[in-house]
C-alpha cells in the first residue's frame, strides 16, 4: 500500500470529559451520563401520531431521549402505506427538525441521497452486504469516510420488515467509551491514536478504485462541540488494526463487549412505520428471510451533521 494513500485523521480533544489527563472532568461527565440511563429498549420508544407532522411534545420526547442515549426509536402509524416517496419526504422533514440537513450521497444512495435498503440481485448494490439478507456485524456508518466527511447523524426507517429475522442491536458509543476507560484507560489511548485503524482502499468498482485507504482513530472529538465520535467495524476484511499489543488488547475487549449480553445493548426488530434517529451509534443487523409476499425495505439517511438535541 502506498503511503500517500493513507489519510491520517488526528483526533481533537476539545472536550475535557474525554481528555485522559483530566480524570475529574471525565468522572463528573461519566456519573451524569450513567445516572438514570435507560435499562430497556422500551424506554427508547417514542410514539409519533403522524410521521409527516409529529407534535411538538413528541419531538421533545425524542430530543430528551437522544440527549441521554444518543438515540431514540420512534413508532408511528404506517400512513404512507409502503409508499417509498412519501416515506422519504417524511424522513427528510424529520431530519430537518433535528438539524440534520447535509446528507451523505454515498455510493449506493439514490439521487436524493437517501438509500433504500433491500435485497439486490446483482448490480452495484449487490456487491455489498447491506443489500443482501446476511447479518451485518457491529459498526458505525461511514467508518470508511474521509475525516471531513464523517457520519455524525443517521435515520433508519422501516417501510416493510422481513418475513422473519432482521433484528437490530444498538449501543451508545459514549457508554462504550466509559466501559473501556473504566477497564483500562490505555485502551482509550490506543483507540484515539491517529493510526489506530486503517480501512483499505475500495477497488471493487467498475472503473477501478472507488475510495482511497483511510487511516484514523476509533474515538475522536469534534472540533466544533467536543462531542465524542466513534468509527468502527467488527469486520476483519474491511480493516487493518495498528500492530501493537495495546491496540490488539483494546480491540479484543471491544469485540467481547459487543458479543456479550451487556444491559447497555438494546435489541429491537422494527415494524413498518418504526425507525431510529441517532448520532450514528454502534449497531448491527441480524440475518433475515423474505418471501414473495413480504420483503424487507428500509430507508437510510446518513448526515454529516450531529443531531441538534439541545
């Protein structure tokens, strides 16, 4: 691999809560974060009376949940009746209400930068796991993006669930950070290294290289508001970890955490009209089966913006 292909994403430390040399600030933030943290996925569910025009009290409930957990699940009547265009319109409107405006027009997105996720038979989409019925391992979206184009916010909306399977698991990156720092602060130090993880170039495109290799940290802080950001994938084919003992130990701890039954992991199988609004939290997807009468169809909107929940 050529050195010039590696783009180093050096983390910012604009928030003392995530500064390893400021334990007091971290402990205050940690205690506040953990106090009253939800213990069940039902605590994250907010009912919306109308996906296209939710009430202010419903929006306030979403914001309150996101402030605590970086995510909220919503459920609303399926008034779009499976109409993809109407659902996209409502999704985009919901995003704007939370300060989400800058959509990531990723490789497989539609022209409006929103991506329909369903099983694809061949073509460009068919080369990637999200467009199959296979399980997707733990990750944050856009972990392969350039530093200036990191995915901060995301909406995932269910138009139609699979006949069977397809459950999602979700975990707040700030909780992940706490659990790792409590286990060993040096794990955080290793995963904030600017060369902690390297995403190899994507050269599977029809015209050659689609994306250059990207090197950067797992944990970093936004220079704008000091918010914690996480980029991660559990896939082994998609990543090369920094070759040192501490990084390997940190990655192993994180992998075991996500494979376990932590009470901080929320699991939910979304029904039609349900979705998740989040600051790009860790998530996965179980394998699923469709049939002629029912096929899984989700909409995914990725944003360069973080949710304006305050």
